[in-house]
C-alpha cells in the first residue's frame, strides 16, 4: 500500500482495504470482512436503488435506528438529510461505475451535541454489491510534508484509490463539491419552501409526508396528520390589509413551531390553510399535540400600528393511520389521510371554531 496514504488512513480501514485486495469468495461478504462487521455496511442495488443488506451495530448505536433492508432513496429526512443523501447516492453510483475504492472523511453529529470525524471507505465487491467501512478517527499531528494537505482533501472530496492503494484521482473537483453542489442544494431548498412563512410548500409537504408514511408502513408505526385553518382570516386582510395578514401568518407559524416536536412536518397548503404530519403518533398523541398547538395559537398577541393588539384562533382536524390500516386495499396515501383530517377540520369549524376534532372519535376537544 502507498506509504503516503497509509500514514493518513485509519489503520482499521488499511486492514479492510488489504482484505479487499486479497479478493472475496462468492458467498456472504461478511465472511471476508468478519472482523469489521460492526463498522460495515453492505449495499446491494435493485436497479438504481441502493439498499442496505447489512447495517453494522456501530451505526445503529450512533444513529439510533437499524436501516437493514431499506433503500436510501426512501428514508425520511429526519434519518437521512438531503445533503447526506445526495453524497451517498453519488458515492455508491460512482464506485459502482468505476469499480475502484473511494475514500473520504466526514464530520457528523451523533447526538448530545457530540460531533465526531469518521473515515469512510467504499469498496466494490461485484454482483452489484458494495462494502462500506467507517470508523471514528482521532485528530493527528502531521509530521511529514503534504500529509496535512491530504487530510484537507479527504475532508472535502472523495478520493479514488488505485489497485496498489495510492491516490489515483479525485471523484469531484474542489469547486464541484464546495460550490456547485452547495448552490444546487440551496436552490433545491428554496424551491421546497413557502417563501412567506419558511415552512414546506404543498409539494414538499406531500413529499416529506409520503416518505414518513412509507417508513411507518415498513416499521408498523402509526402516523397522524393535522389539518389547520386560521379562523376568520379574511377579516384580518379586510380590516388591516395584506401586510398585516402576512405578519399574522408568520406569527401563526412561529406559534406552531413552539408547539410541535422536532420530527413533525409543518407545511402550508395555501392561503391560511396549513397541515402537520406527526410521525410515530397515534390518535391519543395527535389529540394532545393538536390541543397544545391550538392553545399556543390562541395566546398569540400581535401588536398593530395603531397600538391595538391582534389575536386569532385556529380550527384543527386530526386523522390517524394505525398500523392495521396499512393493510387496506388499495394502499392508503398521504392524500387519503389528509382528506380525513380535512373532514374533521370542517366539523371543528361547524361546531364553533377554535377547537380540535379527531376523525373517528366523532367528538371535539
């Protein structure tokens, strides 16, 4: 192996690369890399989709979930953020195409405000399969000239290794990785958000909620949706003008955010209509969160230019997809669940507004 690379590469990945160079048998890849099983991912391809057929125990401990059997393109963003998904898709497709090892380091949050730097090695093993090894690595003092530069490179750009373990190429130029990719991600984010309130727009809300629905179906977990409508919002625009109406929408969103949990998805469906998807939440939990949200909105006090104070309320409808509901034919969609929440919302409005109605319970809170 190239001495220059060996100086920087984590010693455990050096061993993993050496085992890969020795070749693997036709059986289970874990037989060839058994000593690395806890820090190993095995990726199998079904057409363009990359699926985890093995998800090492070290990743389960750090990320708090087992992704064995799942494809990366259907994971909710709470599990795999968009920027990380894009990088992984690039790595896997690149190694699959060039059939050469890819090496890089990355820093990630592992809970409790702890950030660690890991080195990662992606190896092709034939039959549309990849092996990925990753280990945390401590900061090191670089005594040899050029070592610091190599560390800087692998922090930013995936490095392609030759058969002898030397650096053969960069998978991306520095400009491609740090500028163009960042710009594309920013443009994608802007296209996904409502420009006035900063929450997910209708298209992005349905996309994220659909991912959560698919995740709930696979894991057998309940999923709930809230449909929200600001009461008498037209009066605000008519009495105070659209600028105040816009401020009211932003104040409404701020109140919603204080009432919701981190994984919950808030989206604007149009005008004064909003929706929330509540992952891993059954009927009772949805009712509690909806009532908390209603109270937060009710307490909003927005100062007006003439010294008065504006307050408003929200009507809410809630609907839940229980684990047994996923077996229905045809398979229910997020549109179906939101339609049920909308029906409950209309009952809230018909019964006097500023209240929560839960579909299926036929009662108001």
